[in-house]
C-alpha cells in the first residue's frame, strides 16, 4: 500500500480518465451546504481525511463522476462498460467520493439547479473578514449567471487562468475592486485602511486557492495496488465496508456530554435511549439530534457546543432540562410516532435533512397531542422542507428563526402560514406547483409520497434486505426510444416512473407493460397502486405499445400524481379552497 501526496489539479485530470467510482459506492448524498463547508475548510487550510484508492484490472462495474452534480440521478447513465471490463486498468475511489465529487464540481464542473439549470462555482475573493450566519468564513456560491468582482469563477483556475500565478490574479482582482471604489460617491468609498485590509485578504485568498489546486501538500492518497499485489475483490470489499462504517468518531454530542455530566449524571443514558427510540424509524439519527432539540426548546439556540453547558447559565440550563425531561420525553415519543404513523418515513433516501424534524419536536413540546388538522399541516411542512431544500443552507439559523413561530402554544393549530412567510422571506418556494413534478431531483421524494398515500406504508419497509425500491419506467425506456423514437423528456417523466423492488427490476428487464402488469395481476398483485388509473388496472390489455396510448397514459397518470402530491404537500390550500380556516 502506497501513501503519497498529490495536487487537486492532478486528481481532477485523472477523474473519468483513469479514476472512477466502483458500483458498490452509494450515490452522491451531500447537500449544497456540505459542499460549501468543505470549500470553507480547505480555504482555512484545515486538513481533510486521506483518500483511499484501489488500482485494479479486474472486471468491476465502473461509474463516472458527475461533471454536473444532480441529486437522485439515474446511475445507469454513468456506467462505463469499456472501463469495467477485465484487463482494463483503472483506479477506484473507496473512501472520499463525496469530497472528490464536490471538488470536481467546484473546480471543473457545476451543479444542477432546481430547474435543471447549470450553476457554476464563484468565490468571493474578498471574503474572510467575518463569519457568515452559516458559520462560514469564505464565501462560495453556485450561480446560473456570471458574477462580477469580487466574485471569481473557480473553474477559470483550470481554464483560462491555468498559467497565471496567484500574484497576478490577486492584482487583477484588486485593480477591479479599487476602480469600482473610485466610481462610488465619496461618502460611500471605503477608508484607505479598509481598502488595504481587503487587498490583503484578496492576496491571501488567491494564494490559498492556487495552492489548493497546484501544490502537492493538501491531499494525500493511500492506494491499494491490486495490479502489482494480490488484493482480491473480497479483500477490497471488506476494506470498503470497514472504512465506510468504521470506527467510533468523537462528535459534538460526546464533547457536550463531558461538560454536562457534573450537573446531570443520567443525561447521556437518557439521550442514548431517546436516539434509539427515534432510530426505530430506520433513520440514522445521532445523539446530537436530541441535544439540539433540547437546546432549542429551552431557548438556547440550535448551535451544538459544549460551552452552553458550562458556567452559571450552563448550570441553569441543565436544571431546566432535568426538571422538564418528562415533557421532553413525551414530545420525543410523539415525534417518533409521527414519523412512523403519519409520514411513514423508513429510509434515509427520502430525508434531505434530519434537522428539518427539530421544528416538529419544538411544536410538539409546546403543543402535545395535535389535532388531525395540525398533523396534516405538519405532514405538509415535512414534504415542503424536503422538496424545496429549506434546510440546505444556514440550518441552525433556520431552526432558530422557526423557534419564534412554532416554539409556543398555538391554539389555532400548526402555524403553516407563518412558517411559509418565513421561508418566502428567505427566497424559497413554499407551495408545490405542477412544474415541480418534472424536476428529476424530486422524483424519489414524490414517488415515495405517492406510494405512502396508496399503500398506507413505506415502500422501503421491505421483507428482504437488498430489495429496496428502485425507480423504474412503466413503459420501458429503451423501447420507447428505439421503437417509438421518443426523446428523453417524453420518456423520463414522473408520469412514466414507478417504484419496483431491486430483484423485480432485474426480472422485468424490457418486458412491455401489458404483459408485465397482466402477469402481476394474475398473481394477485395490487397493480392499481402502481398504475394509479383504474381503467388500465382493470384491463391491462389497454396498455398498448404505441405513441398515442403511451402519451395518454403518461399524462393521465401525471395528473393523478399531481392530485395526490398537491393535497399532501399543500394541505393549507385545500382548506382555503373549501372555505375553511387555514
């Protein structure tokens, strides 16, 4: 096993040429907030974990990195058959996929926006003077349009500015900013001292940015050479599992417990029991989650830190938590029941942010035993939060902002309109529209919603491990493309998507829908829960394989999906339409 430094530039140059992802790797799961935090950490010169690679010429399915990051992609679009074959030497990333994909998108690619638009990374070259509300010192944003100074397009470092040194780049940026200052009215121009401080930050920032890309000191690789040595697939698979499920990590909750135990000996056991209770939903909550919940309802803010449990205020906080533990325990129980009974959440894949559940706990703490109407609004809040990325940035700030809305007795029920107004003020969508149904990144969440509505249970609560649902085309994609000549926008649409168990997906292959669903119906399978249209479920021979029938089926089914999703995600609108109280 070799251990060597490398530059980010060298890594980028090898991605999708000799460096790939093995099929055993999960999809890219980081949210934009995590991508921004990684960039901030690197700009602060914080060390990051070693990357673990495996060189092999075995026959292993190889998957490309995404040049343009999309969430919930069709992974089959990224496999490389020629690279996967035996005898072709390639290197696989065993540990470090999320970091490398983030850096590849930042320095050489893009991310896909909510309307499938291309968003490229821009760095505020003057940042670094103060922390943002999100706790970041260095500001990166993904933008659809080119941004003016102090913003710098990061991909230019491997493009048009590849031969320019940091001094030249910073000088050009400072000249642009100084010229912009000169054009301002005298009373708005920065002082000479402020201008010099900014110039210094710009020089430092370009120095660090260029160093990150070009110097062999920020990134270290451990490589298992399966070509020169006998690293079998079984051995590497064992290493992969151990690395990715690995050792115990010291997290924020461990540090807080150390500060808390003097004031309340039983706190760690209580929190561990609560975490185990919440995880009976099959969601991987850690111990920090209930601690953040407790901090919020006791008015200390969502930021998790050991300092909150020290000194006189820390003593008061622990006394309050201990005195109110029975109330908190009941609220945690209600939250668990809401997740299992109302949301039927049973898989990480349909949860974009664990922290989106904290305001639900906050509400239940002050409003136990909510009415059915409030529960419907709480369901709507959950789906809105996941679909619209309400917790993709500034999570703790969002939770603290919502505490003033949901963290109090609410005789009128769950305050959906006030919650919506808060997110409208932050520039987020708050109501599901028909156009959202065509956004690829939302398909998994929306399909899960439909199946929960139709089945009354989570589609992820499967009998056999490894048979979790995959997204499948009702009318086979390949046949629609090759035999009917339909383009991807007509084929890859929610009206033609359904869930199917992984093993069933292998068996189905390219079978046409009249045959496939007719066979399922003969076995007693509830095909109406998949097709959603009674006329086709009653007579599967109506699922003819021609353009007119396909389009009619697809559009009718999409309308039915809209009806289901609309009433679930926007329950407040149904009340207004019916003339009732919101």
